[in-house]
């Protein structure tokens, strides 16, 4: 049973196991490698680890294609190493949240192998099978059509992601029960919750209508027929009743396409669905339209407006997650900061802007040391299926190689997946072997060993932000109010709780910005600086990428 809202006061650290730390020299991160770095995470001060999938998988999508939910991927370790990890995490008074991927399985999962074998299989209906005339014109998120012909029975199956990730049919009650049994298996081992992969996709419009084919697209746009479907709240409430509600855990649903209104329903505690969700809206503001590969320069007032809307929208009901990074997003210091002359300062500014908001903050591995995007000149150095399929499709659509590479450099998921940079030794101390994905060459200057030896590092700045969240109730529970909504370079807001007021002001630009707002000037003139990324805090001018938090 939920006994407290510990997850509202927590800071979560996401580990992408393949790229975190390799303990046995095979070039792939592993569970023993994570165990060896738990003291580093404890030193940072985080409370919860979210571990991306470690289950048995053919690794078509780096583990988001699960072949056996109750087996550990061999190159990560085995169940004994998992049990040791959980024990070591708990021994340090931290919690472990696992990744739940149940919108789809791997096509090598035994359910799918039984399902594809015969139309009469009891597992046939665990997936979506249609004869050709009843498929539709949707595209897969990873390129190509969303329906794949299977020779065995001459029918097509739906896969919103890769063809090796067939979508599960949640309309089937036996499937749902099998999922709940699997979740119970993991919760009974003592894990502390789940991050739920595209969980708002589990209810779809199963009429599968064709979508409009937009200019130049190869496939139809599914619009909202693939997510937030008619039974999504019913399924989540059933999942909560059957499993989640029996444990004192944390749940966060990854929900592309969910609006603030949807999130109010998903996260209202009275509904007993999930505790919080990951929105994608603020991560789509530097895309020209729906497609992330079509680039657009971020206009800061758009970001301020969107994040303030989410802060205010979940102010009374529900709860926000707060993130800039994860394993699907490019590195924030390269994306919304400045990974050149102002790398350290802008990384601290971005951290300040996020961590002083209301909600549970998520730190993605390497964000705490200001790891940057990577720039491999050779397409062959990129490994992400989403990137490689997009390259193939866009060449077919007539895009130039250079234009496509620019999109990859800016938005490719491999930016987040280059091996963690532990030190300046070969392969950044990630492996003594050949890393599965090349290390970002900037590891020589950007690594955690250097950060730990530098009192002024981004690491210690994150450590302070995490500590402030523990010490000041207004950071966790205070109200939120956006300030200077129209300013094109300053992101400023205030938090208030029981008469205590905090003001956060962040300069998102490389130019100094003078503050003109009288009320703000009055407040900060009498405020006490809680944290800043630059020593001089001349109260009227914000230097390039300067951030200051005042206690008024
Ligand atoms: O991501 C969901 C999702 O929509 C992403 O594919 C995202 O839109 C895209 O990657 C942006 O570039 C989840 C996992 O986080 C992702 O790693 C998996 O590839 C995907 O689901 C399928 O499991
Ligand atoms: Ca290894």
C-alpha cells in the first residue's frame, strides 16, 4: 500500500545499462559495473535509480524489445547479480525502479512465437493480426510501414516501433493477467516501482483507420488513434488494483502525445493510475512540426509557456516529472545550452532552471558532468535503429546526406548513449575492451574523475541542488508562478510556501541581460542568494547563462 509520497521528495537518476560501466571488458555495460559505481551515485545524493531494461533481449532496440521478462540479458549478468544490485542499492538507502515495457515484446518472445505459429494458437490474440485488406497506411515510429507480413500464416502484425517489436493486444484479458503476474514477480523481489514505456499506447483505436498522408510523407499519420485510447484509464486502474496498489512504490508513465488534461486524469491520486508521467511537449519545441528530425531553433518563450502550463496544470491535482534528458533525447547542454565556451556555466543554469521547479527531477547518466552530444563523421559509427531507419527513409525521400547528418547530430538518440565518461584513460574508463558504441572524444576533458576533483564542477552543483530540495520544503511543495513571460532570454519563476518565497532567474543566452521588472528587482534586492553559477550577483544584470536562486 502507498504509505507516503516519498517519490515527491526524491531525485531520480536514470542508468542506461549498456553504456554505464563495463566490469568484464566485453565492451558492454553490466550489472556488476553498476554495483561498482553505487557509491558515486550516493555521493551525488540521488534517492532513486531508474534502470533501463536489463531483461533478456535480442537488443534490436537496446533492450526495449524483451524476449523473456523474467530473465536477465546474459551480457548484463544473471538473476543473482540483479539480487546483489538490489541489495546494494537498498543497503545505501536508495531505491530501484525498473523499466516496464509492455506495449510490445520482442518478436522472439515465446508469446509471439506461439502467436505467429498458428491462427488457432491461444496466443494468437496476444498481438494484432490482420489480413492485408484490414491493415492500414500507418508508418512505424522507427520508419517503414507499421504492419509486417508474417509468412507463417500470411497475415500482417502491427508494430509501432521496429518490426522486431510487435505490439501487444491489451484487449485480451489473458495477456493483461500475464503482464500483471510478471509485474508481481518483480515487485515481490523488492523493487521500488516502474517506469512504464509508452504506457498510454496500450489502448488503441482497434478499428485502425487510415491516417492522412501529409506532404512528402511515405505513410499515413495515425493522429491520436495509437495512444490515449478508449480503455487506457480502465487498463491502468485494473493494473493498479491487481498489482501496483499493493506496494509502497513509485510509478512514472512515459506518455508521448498525452496532454495536460490527460495527465490530470492519469496522475490524480483518486484515480489510482500512475504517480506521474513523462510529457514530450517541451521536447518537441525545437522541431519544425511533428517530426523531430525537422529542426527548428528553440524560442525560449515557447519553452517557458509550455513548462509553466504543466506546472500550473498539475498544481492542484497530480504531480509532474521534471526532465531535460533521457536515453532518447540529445544532451541538454548541447541542445538548450552552450557546449562550447559556456559548457559548465550553461549546464549549471539548465540544472537550476529544472531542479527548482515543482515535481520529481530526473537526472540522466552524464548530465551531472555536462556530457555533450557526439559528432561521428561516419554514419557507420551510429547504432540506433531509429536513426539508421530514418537515414534510409529520408534518402529515399530525396533528402541530402548532409541535411540528414545535421538532424542526426542534433537529435539522434546515440548522443545520449555514448559510454559514460569516468576518467581520461582509454575509452573514458568505461571498458578495457572495445566499447559497443564509440566513446565521445571529449571524454578527455569531460569525465567524472575530473569533476570530483573540481569543487566548482557541475557534479557538485547538482549535489547542492539535490541538497537544497531536501532542506527547503518550498522546493518540493511550493506553488509555481512564471515571471517575465515574454522575455526572450530570461526564464524566471517564483515558488511560494507558507510565506517563504524563492525566486529563480536563468539567462538562456550568451548575452548579458538587464533586469527591468520593478517587482523582481525589489525582491532580489532583499533576497539571499541560495545558489548561483557565477560569483558576482549584480542584482540588475544577468551575465551570459547566469542562474541565481534567491530566498526572499
Ligand atoms: O520511447 C518512446 C518513444 O516514442 C520514443 O521512440 C521517442 O519518441 C523517440 O525515441 C524520440 O526520438 C520508448 C523508449 O524510451 C525508447 O527507447 C524505445 O525505443 C521505444 O519506447 C520503444 O520501446
Ligand atoms: Ca560487460
